[in-house]
């Protein structure tokens, strides 16, 4: 049962980042945009039972919860804390999700796998630490030709700057290694 070490605001005023003393996963991001998507995840499902919760994103030692902008964060944070504290710490399920994601990457041709590996290295070094610091992340949905499809998670999913400035910044940076790449947020 993870204990909350700290609570931080994010650039998205409708999202809070809860820093935990124990991990919820081992390197596996979980992102849910609604209660239906979260029905098979006990932690996320319990958070969506709380009024005003609109998004749940967690990985390792932190969880970001986004609200609809209608609730007082001080009251809502107290409600959100109970299901977080009741959640189990990281489990074998996290390892299985990683293995499943790796299976999908194996379906790419060798050249595209190398391209995606270079892209991920750059994202891991230059982009993800900043997004994660702000309570979000991005997940690569696919690489088809010169089109890289990404999905913002957590606080980044509903932050206006993600869709405009951040997306263009990522595309500009990736063009240093893939000159013709187009980055599309889905």
C-alpha cells in the first residue's frame, strides 16, 4: 500500500501529481481517460468513482489525477488520497504489460525498429523527464513511414500547450535524427 510522500501542482491547473514512497508499477505507464477505460484497473476505477475526476495516469512512484475544473483541489485531494493509499504496490502484472508492449514492437521491420529505438532514446533523454516532472508523459502509438503517432498521458493529456508548442518542439527536435518526420498527437 503506497504512502503519499508529496503532492505537487502541474502546469495544467486541473491536474495534481501525487508522489509515492512505493511504486505502483515497474516502468509501466497506465493512462485512463474515463471510467469505462479504467474498469479493469482497480486503482483507476476507484478514482473515477470520485466526482470530478476526468483522467488518471500513473507510473512507478507517482500518479497524476485530472479533474474537470469544478472541484476545490484541497477537498478533492483528500478524497483521492484514500484509494491511492489502498492500492497495492507494483506487481508481476507490470512485467506482463511490458512484455506485451515489446511484442507489438517486434512486429515492426528491423529498419523501423532501429528508427523507433533512436526516437525513444531521444524522447527518454530530452522530453519524457520534463513531461513526467509535470505529471504527464507520452506514449508512442505507432511509426508508419515518416509519421510518428503519440498519445499524451496524465496532466499533458489535457494541457493546451501539449497540443501546440510542446508537440512542435518534439517534432523539431526529432527532425535532427529523422529529417522528414511528422509527429501527430492522437
